[in-house]
């Protein structure tokens, strides 16, 4: 939608491109500009071009959304079935929530957790990189998840150790401090991942750990020596 917000491009997981096509085709319906039954004649909808095959420009490829909707053929019958698919989707709020339609126009990417991890694995951000609030929070969590696994492995710990160790275990606090420094990991997220009790308690434990530890803090040494 031209009036929905500033123009931006986001990364899309190849596995959910069909879902994004559905979302785009339903933009006029959500905006109250057309019903699904009228989309074929609504010239500002991309569905209009899908429906009228002879009017498409050369680069238009309908195969992705048709395939994702049930391997539908690009024929009059197939396009009619795809319209029925959109109609059911437009009336099913639960399915839209499950497919996370509300997240498509937010953030910097749309896809599965595994896809996010794969993208972020080799992503190096400059310190002055600017993101919208939601995008920054998403990046922090994804980066924290990756560093959490690396830190846990460096300590030789597992999920069982997290559950079986004290809330104030030194290695837990060292790992929390490491993630706070390198990824600005949120305290609520950390306290839940490490089973350290309320976020406020974890904050106090990190502060005490900092006061009692080295003045010049080296995150890697701190984790290895805890």
C-alpha cells in the first residue's frame, strides 16, 4: 500500500514467498478498497494482472503464488481456485495470525527462525547502523540466540546444566554479562534462557560480577575462566 508507510525492502525466506504474495494480493481488501470478488477488476491490485494473463508484462510470473496455494495451474480454472483461496484467507483471522501476516510489513526480514539464523550468521553490522525500534529488537534477539549457543558451547554447558545449576551460578552470570556486552541481550530474555530468576535479580548479579571481576573486561577470557 502506497500510504501504509515509508518504502522499504525486506529479506524474504524463499519458503514463504507464496505467503507474501497472498498478503500483497489482499492489500486492497484489508484497506477496504475492494472485495476479493472485485480484485480482478481493481486495476491497482497485483491480482488484476494475475487474473488477466494477456495483460501481464513479460517479467510477471504467477507460478510462485499458484504453486504455494496448492500447485494450481496458471489456467482460468486454476486462477479461479486461487481467488477462492484468497477469499477463505481473507475471512480467516486465525490463519492470518498463524502465517504472521502482521509481521510482513514490519522488521527487516520475513521468514522462519532457521532462515533468520542463516542470514545473521555472516552478517556484520557497523556500530552506527540504524534500525527501526522493532527491527533493532529483532536483530538483538537473533544475534543473542547465536552468541548464547556459542557461549554455552565454550563453557561446555548444556540445557540440563542451566536447569540444574543455581540461579546465581558464576558461569551463568558470566554468560549473561557476555551477551549483554556483545549483543545488548534483553534482561527478560536472558533471565528466562538462563533460569536466573526475575530480570531485576539478574541485573544485580551482573553488576556484582562486574564489581568483583576484572576492571578491563575481556568477554572471552571471562567466560573461559568462570
